[in-house]
C-alpha cells in the first residue's frame, strides 16, 4: 500500500528566509503525481504545487519549488523569501487515482 | 464565483442522532469526495463519487452514508453507528477521477457530537 510520511510535525523560519519541508512516500507504481497543499488557519485547503513523476524537471510556482528525487521517493517543498501569509499546515499527497495524504507539517513564520 | 460550499461551518449534535453535512459545487466537476481530518493526521477518504448515482467507499466508510442524485451535490450523513464522529469534514471535487486531477476543496464543517 502506498504511504506518505512527513517527518517534521512543526517547522519555524524567520520571515524572508528559506525553509524546506520534507516528504517521503512509498509506492511500487511508476506513474503518479505528487502534490503539496497548504491549509491556513481558515482551514481552506489550497493547492501549492504539483509534480508529475515521469518529469525529471522539478516543478516551480513563484516562491515555491520542489526537490523531487524519484529513486529516493522524496518530494520536499522549498519556500523562498518566507512571508507571514505562508504560515499554515502543509500537506504532501501522493496520487494514483486516490490521494494519499501525509500527516502535515505546521509552518510557523517568525517576524 | 465557482467553488465548493459546505454548510454549516459548525455543527453540534447529540450522540445517537444522525446528521447530514451539505456539499455543493458549481465547477461542473464529475468527481466529488468526502474526507475526515483529525488532529495530527492527514486527510482520510470516507466516500467518493465519479458520476451521478454512483459512489464508492473510501478507507473509513463505516458509519457514514452518501448520495449523489445531482452532479453538483454530494451530501454526507454521519450516522449513529459512527463511533467517533467528532471531527473536521472536508468536501472536494475534481474534473474527473484521474491521477493528475487537482482536487478543489470546500471550507469544511466542524462536527461536534456530545
């Protein structure tokens, strides 16, 4: 069965600095997607970034980028120039028709 | 504006009562989902529906029921058989049920059963 592990329950970063959130997953499939979702205090789940497993190039969305290591089954999220509005729970999810979710990492931004 | 609405935001019920959570979408999406979120855990899939009048059990369907009579609506009933119903419930939808399809989420309903 596929599993997703986020080993950092909580991370903190100084405003304007860079932070990396870790995610590992386990699967025997070769074709799948990976997602990072953000859940701010409002609890509205928002897609941050997605990665297709067959693409070697790491996905980037403005200040958000991923480091996708398919062989290592690792999918970390890097947030550059952290802003106060980035404070949220971040969830990593694996998709092979069904989304499998990690337990989340709470990101705290220090002003 | 297109999106997903869930109502109410907060819901309180007495133990032993069934309760129905509403989920409506105007995105013209075929697939809809119900998730349960508990503290310290990721989302867990309760039920999903790929098309009207069809739905499938997810990982934790026991004690829950759903219907999909209209494309835009996917209500979830939490029955008295659900042993620990207090949780945050999220409804989502996607264009279809494919590997790459992004899921769009509603604002959620916090259910408290005492």
